[in-house]
C-alpha cells in the first residue's frame, strides 16, 4: 500500500527500514523523520506522518513480541529515554540563555 504519495513510499519499505533500525538498537526512539532519513528521503507535505507513526508502533510491537522482550528491558529503555529528554532539555535551556546575552 502506498503511504507517501509525495515520495512514492510503500508500507513495506517503511516496515523494512524500521526493522533495520530496530536491529541496530532495538530500544531506540524511532520517529518518521528518522525513517525518512534512513531512506534518504524527506517529508514534503508531511500528511503521511500520522500513518507512518502508526506503522512504527505496530512494527515495533511485533518486533518486540517476536523477541520476547522482558519488563527489565522496557524499564531500561524508559530510563534511557528520560536521560535523552533531560539532555535535550538542558541543551535547549543553554541555547536560550546564549541568545539573550547582552553585548
């Protein structure tokens, strides 16, 4: 099924890229931009992104169901995600402070 008519991307191509990304790191955060970047494409109208998010969720759930992921793995992933969020939050705060400096 054609998901992105701007780039002519099918759902099979998207699922294949998601599985490749999960094979590299099965607990990484996958977003549509990361999927498109891996395919050397970019979102144009971005109207397909909600459908891509649904495909990411479904494919990731199937991937972890096949691997029989444990609760400990999920907890480790959540702590890594929180750390990533905090690091990006600190970087945002630092950028804001630098912009408002007096000359």
